[in-house]
């Protein structure tokens, strides 16, 4: 158990150790290493006051409570695909902070219509300062969420993709993560898109998360697609075959 301003958080690190029915406090599906990474990141960025934020994937709600308590935004929106457990601590906290704390359950992270409806309800035409994607940890679903939500992040705001590196962890149990296309591919896409000056100002990558800072470029709130901002040099089949042969022969490119 860990305490934050007298709020009790039960830490869950692996999916197989489901502790949601064993505690009356908040279940927090993160470990200290990850929180230390966040602390170092926010300190290095000298991040200003966060007014509006969205968390996609809040597990049992503990992380939403943690960020709401720590960052004190005027509006926090949390969504998750699961049904709410309606834990006593979570429901009590929500009731006390109903003006600034908003939770939505059984919402798919790829449901653009629903996500935009939720954003419209709580922030209107304003923009988000910060987004956390801690949902499926799958490439296609994470890309869909990015396409939907990134245009609603303010210029200079951050879109954070958590646990992008689960397939690469050598000394960690990654059994909690699904056997689908890993989100590493999305990080590569974002690096390529950063070459389009103005879309992405910077990308901060560490083992626990990747933070994408939106640049000054105006982008449409409807129909945005990350891949439209990626330019790749076309390579002919003949060139690819030649490169492959050179690699097999141990010659330089």
C-alpha cells in the first residue's frame, strides 16, 4: 500500500495478480520505476499548470485519481473499455470532485464518435493539455486513438503513450500484454512524422512511456491521419532485392 495525501493506493504490477477484490482503496496499475520516470520527465520539461487532461485506459480508476490529485487539473476525463467495479473509495472520490473528475466506462479507444462526444461535453471547443494512452498497448488501436485525439491537444501539449516497449523488456514479465502488433511500430511512425516540420515539436522516449509534444502546425480536428504526415522515399523492388543480397553477403549498403 502507498499513501498520497491520505489516499490509499494498492499497487498492482502484473495482470495475473488481480487485487481489485482484495482492497477497499484505489488500485494503481503502475510501479515506482514508472512514476520516477514521470517525475523526471515533468521536472525536465518544467511543465506548466495542466487544466484539461484525458486518460485513455484507467484500469480500476486508481491512476485517474492519482493524476487528478497530483496534477490538480480543472478537468480530468478518464475512459476505459472495462465495466466499472464501483469501488467504494473510487465512487466516494468521484462524488467529492464531480465538477472536475469525469469517468466513462465501456468505451472503446477506437470509438471516435464517442470520444469526441465526451470531449465536447467537458471541454467544448477548448483543447487538452495532456493525454495518457494506457489502454490496449496494441499498434492499430493506439494509432486509432492518436488520430482521434491528437488534433484536440493544444500546441505545446503532450500526448503520452505508456508501456510502448513491452515486447522489448528483457527482465520484466510482459505476460499481461496481448499478443498483437506491438506499439513500437507507432513510435517509429511518430519519429518519421516528426520529420514533417511543425506537426511534432519533440519526442521524449524512455522505457516506460513516449511523450509526444505537439508542434505549431494547424491540423484538422476531423479526418486527421498520422500517416498523411509521413514522407518516405520510394524504393523499387529491384533496389530492395539488391540491398537484401548485400546484407546476406555481409557487404555494406
